[in-house]
């Protein structure tokens, strides 16, 4: 059973609330909820930051496309007011504020509701997974983000400079371009992941003693998190086929099929990385086992060499007096007895080393 994370626990502590209750489960990442509206068509364009959701009713021109980008979800009253202006279902607003939600697609009468995960690397090389919610209507697109940092700058510039087909297309194409930007950012994560796996492989081969098994577990967990975040999106893109001629135009669906191919490639690459990590784990354990066997082999041979020497030293350590009789030790009184025993012990050690080398044990 998966253990709920910190923010998820905050959500679970509100059991008993009615469906559609608005509870923000994330962290406050910006000081103030920011609403920026891009209003455009093929011939004109405007960009404006508004101070109140009440002003959103002005952007309802059927001859133009409106993109409303809302940053900061901690202000529940503002999110609720936006929902009232666009007549969003309370369950939709609940899912927008529940930022641990898996990727999903819901069809409502007047709009589509889509959740996608935007993923980035933190300065300490940890995965930051942020939820991006989309509301696609007939002539508008609303995006809800937790933070101001996103991957949509190139889309904004294309709208401003009227480059490409965004200004000539509907909000469905804009949504495709935004989701495509998110998917493109996945591949930079994949490139970083591949480099880390390659470095670990080199270290395991060159110096396995310097590698911690926890390093492999960290990467394996990251691959699992990436797949959990991205895998549902593939089915969602396929599900958009059912929305053709309602919210998704035929021309846009052709691009969505290309996006689906990119996701297949990414997920396939993640599976390859997971197999590579498992192979590295086996290689690491094999290298550690081989190293341990070499150490045990050395200690065993060392003990074997010293075993007869210890036996001889033990005999002469019994301190018997050199008296006449059957069991006397005449060499104890011999002038050269001590060096003779040492030389004899040396010959025994040398003979055993020679034997081990001849058997290729050394």
C-alpha cells in the first residue's frame, strides 16, 4: 500500500467533507494568485494581467481565442470565483486544487477538463512534479498552475509575434501546443537520467567499492515516479479522439496523434532505463560478490599458510626441559636450533605459496 505524502495527508485529514469541497493540498509557491489573459485572432492580439476574476467576463468574444493563465492555487476564493464565471463544476475545482491528482480527462457539456503533470529537475537533481489543469471551451482555454515557472515561454512569444499557426487556430490547437511543450520537457529529463545511468555504470565497472546501492535505488524510484506521472497521459491523448468535431478539430487531432507517438517513445525509453538500472543492480551485486570472494580467498590462503607455522610455534612454546629420554627436545639446547626452526618455517611457507600458484589459486 502506498504511503500518502505530506500534502496528500492534508487532503485525507478532511474526510467527511462533501464532494466538491475546495481544499488546496499543495504549497503556497507565489505570494499572489496571478491571472494573465491572452486574447487573439489572426489579425490582432492583446495581453493583460487582471486584478479580479470579475473582469474575465469581458473576454467572451466568439471571434477571438482567449487564453487565461492562472498562477497560484492557494487563493481558494479566487479559484472559486473563476469557476463561477465560467460555470465550472465543483468537482472540477476540487480536482484543480487537489494537486496530487493523476493525469485525467473529463468531458463536460460545455468544456473539457484535462490534468497533465509538468516535471522539472530541482537544483539538487530531484524531481519536481507540478500539476497543470486545462479547461478547454469553445473559444477559450484556461490553465491553472501552482508556480510561475513553466515551459510555455516559447508559446507566449509565438502568440506575441504571430509566428506559426497558433493565432490562426482555435483553443484546441493552443492546448495541444502547451501539452506538447510539457512532453518535450520530459525528454530533457530523460537525457539527464541517461547520463546519470551511464556514469553509474562506469563507476561500477571501474570502482564498485565507491558506489552505494542507494544511488541505484534513487534513480530507480525516479524512473518509477516519471512513469506514474506520464503513463496515464498516453491513454488520455487517445481518448481525445472521441472529442473530434466537438472540442477537438480534425486538423488538431492529426497533431495529437504525433504527440501520442512522442509519448510512446518516452515511455519506451523509460522502460529501457528501468531495465538498464536492474542490469546495473545485478552488475553491482555481482561485482560486490566477486570482490568479497577475492577477499575471502586471500584471507583463506593467508590462514592456510600460517596454520602449519602456528602448529610448529605451538609445539616449541610448551617449554619442556631438554632432559634425556624418549620425549626430549634436543634442539632446545642446540646452538642453532632457533634459526633452524625459523628457516624450516620459511621453507614451509614458500613451499605452500609455490603450490598455490601452481594450482592457480594465487
